[in-house]
C-alpha cells in the first residue's frame, strides 16, 4: 500500500459503519507489518491524516483499543510518542470546531440557507463606503459576513472600502470604520480599497466599450432619467465603439467635452428591471454644488489622479471577482441589482460569485440614512457621531451596549430575507442579562433638594468597612462603605417617610423615622433612630444613602437619553425636521460614593435603585471636575 492510497483508507476509516472500518483496518494491519511509517523514513502528510482519522473516529479507535491489531497499535503509539505536534494540531482543530458550533448555537437564527459551492472555501466581504460612521445596520452586515467567513466555514473575510465617491468620503470615516470593526471584535483577513483597482477598472471599462457593451452618453441627466423611467433608448446608444473610447479618454483627461459625458453599460433599455436599463458605470463626481459637475475633486487616497470614477454597481462585482470573493452577502435593497451584478460577471467573463440577500435591520424611532445622520451632526442636534442618542456603533457602545450582546442579537436575526423593524427594548433587555451578573454596585443620591438625616444613636465617629461590590458575585471585588451619624438621602425617598415608620438603610440596617422637618412640600431634615435588630423583610421602604462625613464623595452628572424621533417609522414623504424630538437628553447632578473615583471610563456599573450606567468620564475629567455617567436602558418601562 503506497501513501497515495492513504486518502482511500482515511475515507473508509472515517465511515460510521463497523464492517467498512474493520475491513480497512485489517488491510492496514497487513501493510504495516514491516513499516515504521506509511511511506519512506519520516513522517508524511499521509501519516498525519491517517493518525488523525484513527484518533477522532469513534468506531476505528474502539477497534484499535481492543489490542488485536498489533501493527496498527504499534504504528499509532509510535506516531503519538514521537510526534506530539500532531496532537497540538488536533486540539487546535477541535477548538475551532467547538467555537464554530458554539457560535452557531448562540446565533439561534436559521443559517441553513443552502450556500452553494462552499467545498473550496468561503470568502466573504464587507464593503463600507467611507462617507460616515458605521451604524447598527452596518453592524448586522459585518457580523453576518464575519460569521460565515470565520465560524461557519473557517475561511476569510475581506473588508473593502468602496471609495468611489470623493465628494462624500473622508480619511476620518475610513479610520473610524476600521476602529469600529476592532471594537466589535471583527478581524478582517485583508483590508482593501476599490481605489486600488482604479486603473484596472478603467482598462476593463475600455474593453467593455470596445466589445460594444458600453457607450459614452451626453444626454442631459434629467432627460436620461426620464428615458430610463419610460424604457426609451438613448440617442447615443448605438454610438460606434471607437468614438465612445475616444470620449472615455477625454473624460479621463477632464476635457470640457469629456465632462459632458458618462459611460453607460449597454444592457437592455426596455427591461422591466430598472437596474438593467443601461446603468451608468463611469461618471464625474458632483461637488457640493450639484450643478458644478466635472470640477476636480480630490480623493482622500488618490488625490487628483482621477477625474472620473467607477460607480458602485460596476466596481462591486468586478472587484469581488478579482479579489477572490466567493459569496457576496448583502441586504435585500440590492436584490433588483442581482441580475445586473451577474450581467457584469458574465459579459466580462469573470470568475463567478454567489449572491445571497438578507434583510436589513430597522429599529423604531430610528433613522439610519447617512444623509439624515450627517444632518443632525452638522446642525448640532447631537454632539457628534458618537453621541449616545445616535444609532452609530460608537453611539450605542457609548450608551452602554456591550459587544457580546450586540453580536448575539444580530446573529439571532440570521440571514433571513424577511424585513423587520425591531423594538430597541429587545436588544437592551438582552444587554441587561449580560451586564447584571458582573456590574459592580455603587450608590448615588441626587443633589437637588438633598436631605440630611441625623442618626440619634449613630456612630460617634465615621468609620468604613469592606463590602462586596456585587451581592451575588464575589469575583467582582470589594468596596469601602462609610458609616456616620449623618447621612444624605434622596428627596424623593424622604418625602414618602411617615413619623415613626420603620425603613431600611440598604447595606446597613433598619431605622425608625423620629422626626421630619418640611418647608412647604419639601423635606429639609430627618431624625432617624437606628434599629439594627429590625427585620428588613418587614419594611416597605429600602433606601440608598451616603455618609455625610468620613469619605470624599464624588460629584457626578447622571445623563438619561431618549429617541431622536417622535414617530416609530418615517414614511417616504415624511421630512426629518417635522419629527425630531426635543429634550432628548436630561442631566441630574448627584453625589456618588468615594469608590467611584477609581473607576475607569467605559466601566459599566449599577447605581443601586437608579439603574445601570456607563462611566463616560471619570471623576475630575468631566465639566467642573464631575464624573459623567450615561444611563443604560434595560428594556423595561422605567
């Protein structure tokens, strides 16, 4: 038996039925009678494959363990003892498989979508345009492409910037997208740019024109739009290829005559599918002044090297094929363009790419249009692209959404084609499950109308004790709780107290209300008597507090945010300005326990009885030296 036969034996030994495996092992036993290795005098890939198969096949390994096959057992044990690196490889392979299965199980969505031609690998791509920051809709596309490339098939993910529109694109956006992907835990195998292929795309378009599949058109854009709508041909449709090629060169040179033209693919002007009605494949970019067409606009990577740029519809299928993308997963908004995508591949005789459409995700009272998002940033309605009210990746993470919760949520949606508009409460409820077991507990009281309570039998001098930061998770650590004879209590709590009522001071014990001083409706002072033997289970009111003396309390701003929109879903004719909410950010000044001074930014904590918060700026870094915390929604009505 030569090593060339090993693949046949590997296949037989991996079979689930006893008879096939036993027959193959008997033949292997005879072959190994006078051999140390399967072929030659050193370890070969055949040895590795066969040993791995025996090691992982339940049926085969059971037969070998019986000990009746002396030569197979000798060979197996020798390989194991002499070449431990094989076991390392197996463990790594098993770990990858376990990670893949865990990710599929956690994803929960229906991923059995029947992708074809996966036997030679799966290479996906995520092609953002660097014209804004990534938003939550992009996150779904990124996670799905990452899942299929790295978990379902253990292959490659390409992040390719679709940088073909210099009017809107910036280096800032490009850098932010890479950083956002890093924050999301998505590690592309390659980062590429459509601009890397500008010369190649230009040459391919020349070939299209020469072959009669594209033509130069100087029809007025409004007339062109009307003709496409009414399925009428352009008067330039039958222009001779040589004439169109000369015009294309003038377009590249940016001549006045060239600026009057675009290049259109010659597909089917009368197609029922609008995407097939001779789409534009090359054009001059429009400046901020839309009438100023053809003026040089610097590209953030190529500068002024190019006057004309390929359209996304043309560049996408061409570069997908060139870069080795095997499966292009994209949202259903592109479904009408699938035939166009295929036409470019077929016409240009490029390597095929399989398409799969999945539904984009929408959320109530949220807009994801880059134009609208840019508007609220530029007009100062929000503080920037990372404002916690923004649906950008940075915005939602800054508000306190965790990446594991976001990933789990998106993968549970799966690559379904069913369009849905989600309620944010579902995502925030999932996030709460992730943060509750690990968020350290802290205490805060509101400064507005703060009440001082005097404990008649309180400690003579303030002291501190170490207490767990989390009542159910000791690994979170400990904190210092300070006790004193005067404590601060929220006005909202104090206003509900009745004379001689027994209450519970959380993390201390019970107390009896012995005196309440009011001015109008506000409580100004409280007199309490500690009753540490009291049963906290019998009290109705359990309140938070902070010692007035004995520790340096932290001044803080507690921020709470609301939706930017007043309407669940904007209609086609709805103007953004008419549905923008007012007062979407509210701030409360508070005092927090001294432990907060050492908490690092981005930490998620729970302020007891007030909710979960993400520390945006630590003590000393916010306005007037205050710490800044953002409240995290939990999905519940609060």
